[in-house]
C-alpha cells in the first residue's frame, strides 16, 4: 500500500485525539487526593517535594501553570498536562504496534497489501484504545501525578528503539541511541520506572545486530541488566557521591563555601566528557564515541536535579529533606527517610535482634560537614534469616497475622533464649506468601482488573466482597467469589463494578500466541518489557500487607506491553477469518469484532473514571484550615490531610497564617528546622530543641523514668532530654551507649492565665477559676518517639501564644497526651487550659458556624459525580462533626437548630447505606428532635439494605462468611440497636425489627457468639 505511512500518521493522531478528548473530559477540576496536592504545589512555585523528587515534572508543570488564568485554575492545568502526556503515550503506542505489525508481516510500509494495511492500522487502533480506556492508566491520566508523564517516557523510549531498529544499518542510525539515552536521563527527573525498558532495548539491539542464539539472548539480557544497574546504581547515586567527596575536600579541607567542590566537580566532569567525545570521534572509535555520548546525554537529562539543589538553597516553604547541598541531595535521591527493605537476603518478620550497629555519616553543620548523623541497623538471629525474604522485617502485629494467613505459616519450632520458642517460617511458606499475596493479590489481581473486569472500588484484604477481579461470566465468578446475582445494592451498583467478560484478556492472549508463532524475536522483546515492568517490580518492591492504598498505578508499563498484544490479537482474528473469507473482508471483520474490546472498556470504565465535578480534596484542606483561628498551628498525619492543606496555602493562598505540622515528618531534623522559619503569614515557632540535636537517629526514642514521683515542668524536662551532659543520660536497652531520658513520666505545663486570655487561647471573659493552673501530660511508659517529642516541644513553647490544634485524623497516641485538655473545633481539637463544664466542653457556636456556614461540600450530594471509597472515607470527619454538633445542640435544648443540622447533614450526604457510617446515630438523633417520620423512613431504608446484605451473606460458603465476619457482625449489631430504638420511639415497627434481628442471630450463630452480640 503506497500511502500506508500517511494513513499510519493520520490514524495515530486520531488515537491521540480520542485519548486526549477522553481524558480532558474526565479530569478532576482541581487537586486530587494523595500526592497530587503536593506535586501541584511543588510545580507551581518550583518547591521541593518528597524524595526522590520529580524536578523535570515540576519544571513542565510550572510551564503549564503559567497558562492558568487564576490560581484556582492551576490544578486543572497540571491535570491537563497529565491528560495530554497520556494521550501522547497512546500516540506512540499506536505507532509501536503498527511497527511491530509490519515486522509481523515481514514487509516495509509500501509493501503491505491492502488487507495487511487495514489489519495493521486496526491492530494499532484497537491496542491503543484498549490501553486508553484501561482502568489503571486512565486513573493516572486525569490527575497531576508523575505516572502519566512517566508512561510517556516509557512509550517514547520504546518507540525510539523501534525507530532505531528500522534504520540501524544507515549511516547516522546511532543518533537514535543517543536520543534514547537522553530521554532516559530526562525520565529520571520524573520517575525511575522508565529505566526498566533498558533490557528490552538491549534485546532489540542484539536481534538487529547479531544472529540470535540461546547464549546470545541470555548475554543480551545480562547486558541490558548491566546497563540498567549502571544507570540506576552508578550514574544516579555515584555522580552525587563523587561530587560530595570533592565538596568535602573543598569545604572541610580548604575552608571554601558549601557546594564549591560540587561546582568544581561538575566543571571537571563536563570537561572530561567533552574531551572523550572529541577524542573518540577524532580516532574513529564509533562504539566508544556512542557510549560516551550516551553517558553525556544521560547526565544532561539527570541534571534536572540541579533545580532541587537551587530551590532548596532558596529555603522554599515546602522543602522536603532540605537537599540544599550535595550530601543531603544524596540522601534525597536514595530515599533514606523511607528506610530500606531486604531483597536478596534478610530476616523474617519474627526474627529476634541480636545486635545494634551505629554508623555516623556526614551532614552539613553550619559552614562545614560533620559526622553528626547516626544510622542505626540491626543484626538478627541467623536462624530467622533467609534468601529472598518476602515475609520480612520487624513489623506491626497485624502484618504478622497477614503473613501467617497468606503464607499459611506453620513454621518450625526454634528455641530462643533457652526459654522461649518461636516458629520460624519455612522457605516454602515464604515463597507461598510471595506467590499468593505479592504476585497474586498485588499484581495479577490488578492485571485482571484491567483486562478481565473489576469487582468494585473498595480496598480489599483478600475476602470475597472487596477489591477482587471479576469477569462478568457467572460460572467463573461464582466459583471464586460466591453467587453474583442478588448482590446488595452497595456492591451491585458500585460504579467501579466493571465487567469486560474477559474479552481484552482473551484478545491479548491470542495476540501473544500469534506473535510468538510469527516473530519470536519481537515477542521476546515485548515479553521482557511486560516482565520487567510487572513481576520484576513486584519482586523488587517486596511489599508488606495492608498497603495504605491500591498500588496498580505502579504496573502500567506492564499493562502497556499487554496492550501491544491486544492490538496484535486483531491479526490473530484476521488469520482465523482469512481461512474462510477473502483477505480484505477478513481484515474488516477482524477489526469489527475486535473493536468491541475498547468499546466495552470505555463503556464500563467511564463512570468510575470521570472525576469532573470533584472538589473533595481541596475542600477538605480548606475546611481543615478554616477550623483554626488566626496564627494557629495544626498537627496532621497522612497524605490526604496534609497535602490538601499545603495545596490551599501554596497555590490558592488560603489561610497562610496557619502553620501545618505533619507528625510523620516531625521525626526529621530538616522538618524541625523549617518550623524555625517564618513563611508567608505564619511566623516561626518557638522550640527548645535545635535541629542538630535530632539529626538522623539521634534521640529517635527517649526512655521515660516511670518510677519518679516528682512532676517536672515540660520545658525543664525537654532541656534535660536535649542536653549533651553525661549526667542527663543513662544506660538503657535501646542503645549500647548512654542516652537521654525523660526524668519523670508525668510532666506539666504551667499556664499564664493572663497570657492565654490576651492571646485568645481562651475567652477573655473567663475568670481565673475557669482556667487550669497547669496542664498535666502523662508520657507513654514505653518511651517517647521523636515525632511525639517534637509535638511536646511545640506545645510547650507555643500553646499560650497561638492556638495549637491536633487534627482529628492523627492517631490516638498523640491526642491522648492532652485528652483532658482538648476541645473539638471543626475538624480539629484545640489544646486549651479551659476548665470544661457540660455547657463549655463543646464550642457550639464556633462549630455551628463552621459546619453550617463556612465549610464547603461541593458536589458531595451529586449522585452523578463519582465518589470512590477513598473519597467517601474522607467524609467520615464531616459526618462525625455534624453528629457531634447535633448532640451538643440537643443537650442544650436547642431542638430547632439541631434539626437544622440534621437536615443539612441529609442535604450534604444523602441517606445511602454503606455511605453513611453513623446510621444508628443519625436515626436516634432524628427521633430525639421529634422528627419521627424522617427517622422511621431512614430506619426502614437501612433495615431493607441490611436485610439485603445479610440474606446475600447467608448464601455464601462458610469460609467466605468467616472472611467477612466483621461485616456480618456489624449489620446484626445495627439491627440490635434498631430494636432498642424502636422500643423507645417506634412501637409500630418494633416487632418487625425484632423478627429480623432474631432471624439473623439464628442464621449466623457462630459469628453472633464470637462477637458476643446479645
């Protein structure tokens, strides 16, 4: 076909337009949950995000942000960047598939017959559109995260390798290899996942330049692995490391400024590369010249990290890890703050520790580098270590339980310390966990989500109800998950319940088969890409159970490779149909049949990937900030209750007087240092400690002297803890050398009553007898960890001068410190010395104003907007706040406003079972304010949903019922509560509720007994 190249170009851009239109129509209009708020903030002002950073993404995002007409449109511009990057990924996927199809037919562009041309274009379109509408890729395409841009680099690099292959025998073909190297270097500034395409490129090179042999293929894979390791473990870490050695010499040895050695190294390194390029070119050493050029352009691409150094030196408000010198940049790149995990050898989860190793490493202290930072590692009982440890590390109790369940751990008995016996897992059980959880649950389940179907958007832990894959074919799904008919409403109508009837999977498998049969070389290349961006990542990440979120976005490269086979599957259908029909008709028939795959994926996935109209992350962050009075300090905990606040402050300029302190970061000296700076309208905090006192592992945990009878002033106790005087230290089990300790388990904060009134911490109308003389704090007996130490330090030095809040999302271990001195205010707790009475224990007017007037709940009551489980989970804090406010108003006899609050609740959160986590409470409150009709209506609706659920659960096998025993027990308990409510307020339905309660007590006797439901 003479014009194939033109049609190839046109149809590629058609795929791009379809993808771009899809993503731009479904992007979120503002910042999404998780890391998106942080990424948008870092791009908008070129600030320093979390390690290992994404400087190129930030630079690109900054360019897009300049197109925003106002600050509230910055987020949608960055979301659009992801949408367009994803659309370009589809473009290059199309061209990669059509390239492989030309090789499939063994012909060049102008040699393809009409039918072969039609099939080739159809393969490209079906494969590209299948990936366009795939679950995981679409998810990342509509938010400002790095994975969309990362996918683009993967697609471009793979396509460029195929382009090199096409012209490999021409004079200047190696320029494509140099371009690939440059894109590889650039991709490091977005995400390291892109590097996994390197071994596939090595195979492309080998198959093009050499006659394949089994030994040669193995060597090409090894070579590709060596190149990958060279980039990942030599260029990325060692360029900064060597630069640090120069800087250490210049700063400590010559007294020159910090980073002077780094600048000198860069000059020397650039000069060396320039010389090698000139020398190898002059001597005609083509291979050596190409290698040096590749190293040079990789380094040039990698140089985007200079932005991190430059912006960190400017002390931007968001400056994670403070990488303002080459030493901290090394730590930043190596993700040292997240710790390490074993890969090839290491301990099991229950391995006893046998020793402690403490290494001191350099860190910048004022004008030079000193060995201040302690890195602590442990040694373990060798009987509890293994090769390829999958059930690894010392973890929390629920992780150990999950290891035992997924690995079916029986273990073998091993005597420990002569008296205690532990059961060490066998290597077979270790591998069972890897295949069942890490590969089965954390990869193949995601794979099937994308190409077979998805059960729902609830994050599951392995039971039959939540987060599984489905096919839509009853006999397959029923055998695995129980009957799929007459599902409860919250499961049957979940928007993420997507059924593809395994059509994408089957077409992809057909593509694999015919690809292997027709072109084993190219099949091996795609297989390598599929494996490295999927299974290899699973092995490397070595994930523990109970991840905070689903991780399917990490494997989109593997799904990209499978989409190639989906495209080639069209050729498989063509081959089958061609046996009974002429070529052109067979080609059209194959395409018509195959196009049902992307169609059904688009149809099923649209409603749960359309985020237009969602404002939950931004509104939550804004409402959190509005909970705080002027100049407040608020402690947060996780991503979603921190990054949303940062976005509001950094991008939209909302409530910049509030200082946000993330408790997860308070263990870090760099974050502690930032608290000492003034940013925007938030002035610096006063602190006892200085960052040098908590560098690295120093004072990671402070033992508490629980036998002391005296009560210390908290500031005095902190002075002892921060002292380097040997008299302030003692020997403990925590360390092999003396460590600081709290001299008492009970500390106090003496209150200056005039100061707290003057600064508005308490009402100036409060008399002295309504204010405590002191706030008492009971320290945990097992020691004070560094982030808790920081909280105590901040509170001790600031609570009298500016309002200090504990976010309601932070763990109870922190709120419990001040349990007698916190007042609920919106989404936070105010630490206050006010003496509470029944009337003053809850600030009704403040909360009423917040929940009824100031807070925004955009779109939460719109059934057409998609709210996934995570978004719904975020509303828990609103719901609880409304209920607390209604109770407080009822306690004060203000029934009219209490009913108004309940009406507002129902307006914002329509009464839907499984969405409302406080059904019994809301119904009880309705009865209390004499809204009997609405209460009865809601109880009836809830009972019908519970009846539907329990009737379905009763149909499940016993083992499946055990897996969802919490859900069953919760529903039966709710019925019991309804029996009590009906007996008090609604005698006409009491008998009906009682009958249902008794019925299900008899239906699930073992669960009723286990949960002690009476």
